[in-house]
């Protein structure tokens, strides 16, 4: 049988709780499809900061062993990083989120795919009206290794008379930069995806203000000329934030830069009913990484109540994009659908009409999904 090495990164907060469910599902499907998924846990985020600090070595949110293990594996499954323990805002403090940004950069994961998948059973879990949600089926393609996140950050002690406006105190800046090449590869991916879907690309930018966006728009239009079968719509990001709530069914493929994509995807998750439903795939030219779109949810960590479905649907994306196991992926998606159709919920997707005995904890939801795999 085939063996795949999966580097698993539990991270912080609800991370260890939800990744256990992702592994359960992988193990069940491995058995069924005669594939051995060898999962090996490694440190990232706050957990890595604490461990490296305790070891007395250099403090790091992405220890070199973790990066090596990730590179040596066929895929990476990440849960989440961050938490109140590590929110030191002082200059030079190591933060958990740096570990995540570093692994994305090091693995060359320039594209983050966030499918906004609607489950009929959850339509009433959304804060939006049923009519607004009818026909929603969109994917967000977020640029992942450029823009403000990687343009260079600077914070210095102010010198009187220095910095913007000659102000006293500290001075900080984050640079928003893109090369044409970085834009081209994600927008092109979006057009290829649209071609296999409903043939519409919304390119979201702020071209009325930003030079990076004006370049983004030009690149998008040049690519559009090569795809006569795909319709390109330009949309300003502020309008897009509104349109996602007003008329989300108009979107097919929404492609945008890093920061805009981060914000719009959390917003779009509420179409599905919960941020706990939004999976993602971080793709590049080598080993890919699969991660829920949400964070470590410190407010519910350790209680065993987090929704593991975003993590489990990230496993589904792994099966498709890293292993070409489309049948297994379809089967997993069907199992999740069945469990939701049967009325099983975690707290975040339950409502007043959900009977108490249908509300499951994290592990019980994982078990239900495995059970539904048959
Ligand atoms: P968050 O996504 O962790 O949580 C936002 C809200 O959604 C919270 O109320 C939380 O309880 C809820 N939520 C999130 N996932 C859920 C799930 N699976 N089931 C049920 N409810 C869920 O965002 P935050 O609170 O702004 O950030 C917390 C920490 O997570 C921060 O340190 C942040 O930097 C980090 N973060 C990490 C990632 C990542 O690792 N990919 C992503 C986003 C935020
Ligand atoms: C996400 C997260 C990360 C991001 C943070 C934790 C660095 O919010 O994956 O959406 O902004 O990319
Ligand atoms: Mn985010």
C-alpha cells in the first residue's frame, strides 16, 4: 500500500483538540483506501515558543526541526496558533503568528484557497436570511506570501523631530508591495478555477487609492484577454465587503490580495453559519499546507466544544490537492453532509431549534463523521 507522510502541527488553543479529529478521519479513510497516512506532530506557534524557551535555545515559533519535517512530508496539516499568553506587543517579542507566516513563506505557499461551501442543513444557522443564501457557492483565492504581511515591518523609538509629521514617541510602518509576478500567478489560478466552475472571476482591489491595486487590475485584465470564456468583474474591496452580505450568490471565484482576503474570508464564513466551517488549502509549487481559516479560539479552548469541521474539511482539501484522492474526498464531504442532515451540531452551528442531545463536543462530532464514512 501507499504511504504518505503528513506533518501535523497542533499549535495552540483549540488546535490540539481539532487536529485530533482531522487525524481520526485520515486514519479511517486510509484504512478504507489502503493508504497509510503517517502523521507526526511537530511544534509551531506558542507551543514552539514555550518549548524553545524552556530548552534555553533560541526562542522560535517555527523551530528548524519543524520546518525540516514539513519539507520532508507529502503534506502538512495545521490546526491553529496564537493566544493571550503570547500577545506581547513590545518590540522584538517572538509571536506565535510569526511561525505560521514563516512556514507559508518557506514552503512557497503563495495561494490560499478558501471554499465557502454551503450545507443545506445549516442555512438557518447563518445570521443571514435564507433568500440571501440561496445559490451561494463561491471560493476565495487569497494571495498568501506578499502584500502587507511580508512587505517589511519597522518600528523604532522615536526621536523628536523624526518620523511622520515630526511626532514625538514611536514610529511604525508596514509596507504594502507586490510584484507583477506574484499577482499573475494567483490571478491566473483563479481564472483556471473559474473555467472549471461557473466562469466568473471577481478581482477585488482598492485601485481607486493604491498603486499595488492598479497594477493588480492591469494584470487581471491582461489575463482575462487569454480567457474569453471567463467573465472578469473588478470590484473595490469596500463594496465587496458589502456585496458579500447583500448578494453573495453573484460570486463564483473571488481573488484578492493577502490582507483583503484575510478579512473577506472571515466575513464570508458567516454565509455558511460559522467560522468553524471554513477550511483552507495553502498551495504552492511543493508541499502544501491545509489549515482551517479560523484561529485558536482562546475563548473556548480546553473545553472540548470547538467545531472540528473546518479542520476535517481541510483534510478533504488535502486528499484532493496533495493526494489526488478525489473519491475519498467526495466520500468525506458526503459524510459531513449526512451528519449535518441528521441534525448533529456543535455549539457554534446550533440554534434555538436544536435539541440539547443533538449538540456534540469536538471529539463526538469527529466520531460521528467517521461513523458516517461507514
Ligand atoms: P479566532 O478565529 O480564533 O476566533 C474568533 C471567534 O470564532 C471566537 O469567538 C471563537 O470561539 C470562534 N471560533 C473560531 N473557530 C471556531 C471553531 N472551530 N469552533 C467554534 N468556534 C470557533 O480569532 P481570534 O479570537 O481573533 O484570534 C485568536 C488567536 O488565533 C489569535 O492569536 C490569532 O492571531 C490567532 N489566529 C490564528 C489563525 C491560524 O492559526 N491560522 C487564524 C486566525 C487567528
Ligand atoms: C489566517 C490568520 C493568519 C493570517 C494570522 C494568524 C497570521 O488570520 O490564517 O487567516 O492573517 O493569515
Ligand atoms: Mn484570518
